[in-house]
């Protein structure tokens, strides 16, 4: 019995020494969720194109033209019988559930959105207090949001799709160090080459024709998308500088045309800043780039895309500019107000008809964030996308506008 007691005492003593180390090695999990609904009335003018509201051009070019493309305000329906208004009452696609995990110098996260779809899944090694190596799917370094704008269709909000500095959530190998961030990101090869449809007459027709219809094609990528940024504080102002570069090649040919190829290059550079003064805040950002909808995909403009004349293998790059400014006022923890304006411009020379194609859009919005309880938010918003005119060879095609009155409902848990 005495031997058994001594043995048990020794076991208890060893466990007492090892339990703190074992407890220290245990990972720490923190689960979270966010439910978001978008309820709105949206009204498009008769001149608004299929291309901009999720119909013809999306199937022609494969492009994404911003939040307006998911609006319920425009439905081509039967020929010549399109609707010009609609009610959106949806669970937003950016509703989410996930967890943050920490295990010593290793951390990570996963996040699923409604659908379901995988939003985030990444791990990080904190090799110093100022540096991390990250692998997995996360927001990329080209990421700086200055606006709370939701817009029609109930998309991502935060101004995404309205000329924001945003590279998406992508698989990547990434290094972060003291405000610098550089990543090798999964290359993007969406959006087929197009040229302008000279038969285009108005809202029920597509403004684009696919360049490679009738050809056999395949797409090659040899480089990852490169992204880099630097985020730092200069006194009371937070400043962001960043850029991205993406490249892919399309091979094409047919029974009568020998194999050819065209290389599509995309780059964007962006600058942003945020400044707070008492209850007021002022945010702004701007971008310049080439072919944004072929390597990033969030420019709400028609000619922001690479164009190709397959017959002569002549191509043209689209030139893109955007800028946005935001003013906000926080009255209390329960209520704040915000308003802003977004400008975008894109132009390209059509490689077939050799005329210029250009479009400028303007977006304004005002919203209030009301929080009647902790983690519960009601965000009424009103705004308008003015698609203005599509200039083709000096002629203006009126594109109309899309107006919305909406409320975002959000509960975090």
C-alpha cells in the first residue's frame, strides 16, 4: 500500500509540473458571426444598360460591373418589356461565421459566408513582434476601404465595387513587416477579350461582342499576381500606398487560322488616407490602372477592359481612374452619419473600328449608422449611380442612372 501511495504521489507531482506547460500549448479559439440583411427599393431609368445590371454583357465579356449588376431594378424580361424598379430583400452574401485561433506564435482563422462559400482560411507565423508570414485565403495587400457605402443589390458594402482599393479574398503567400506587406497571389484570368458592338442601339442590346467567338482557346498563367502595400501614420493621418500587377496569356486558333496568342496585363496603383478630428472624420482614396476588369474585376465601367481584334491580333489596353471622398460625423456610440461621392472614368480605343470608347460615372450616397444595442446596427441609406454617357467615336449614348433607398440590418455575435 505504501509503495502504491508513493507511486501515486510521484504521478501527481509530475502532472503538477507538466500541466502548466500542457495548458500553455493549448490553442485558443474565439468564434464569431455576423448576420446581415439588405432591404431596399431600387429604381433604374429606362436608359440603363443590360451590361450594367447583370444581363447581356456579363455573358459576353464575363465582367463584373459593380453592385448595380445585382440590382433587382432592371429585368430584361420579355423583349421590350423591361421593368424599371424592384424590391431587394435578401440575406447579404457577406453574412458570415468563423473563428480566430491562436497557438503560441502561430495564429489563423476560417470564415464562411452565406451560400455557403469559403471567405477566409489562413494561417500566420508571427516570427517577430513586427513581422508575419501568412499562407492561405485572406484579403490581399491591395486593400484599403474608406467608405461604408452598400449600394443596390446588397453586395459586400464598405464601398466595394465602387472604385475602392480592393483586391478581394484570394489564396496567397504573404509577408507582413512593420506596415509593409507583399504577397504572391493566385493569378486572375477572368474576362474574355471583347470589341465594341457597332449594332448597339440602346438598353436592350449589348455594347460588347466577344472577340474570340468561333475560336478554340486556352488560357496560360505563368506568374502569380503580385501585390504590395505600405500602411503608416503621419501624425493624425493614416496613409496607404499600394499596387498590384497581373498577367495571363490567351492562345487562340481555328481550322482556318493558325495558332496565335495575346497577353493581357493589368496593373493598378492606389493612394488613400484617413483623418479624424473630434467627432468628424474625412477619408479619401484614388486609383490609376490598366485593364482593371481583367485582373481585379471591381470597376463599375464598361470600357475598363482589354479589347482585341482577333482577325489582326491587334489589342488595346483600357485606361482607368477613380477617386472617392467621404465625410462622417459620430454623434454618439448610438448614431453616426456619413456621406460621400465616387468618381470613375475609363477609356479604350476599339481595335476593330479604331474609335475611342469612354465612360464616366458618379455615385453619391448618404447613410446613418444607428446602434440601439451593442452589436446591433441599422443602416438606412439613399444613393444614386449616375452612369452618365457612353462616348463612342464622339457620340454620346445616354446610360441613365440607378437610385436606391435601402436599409442594412446587422447583428454581430
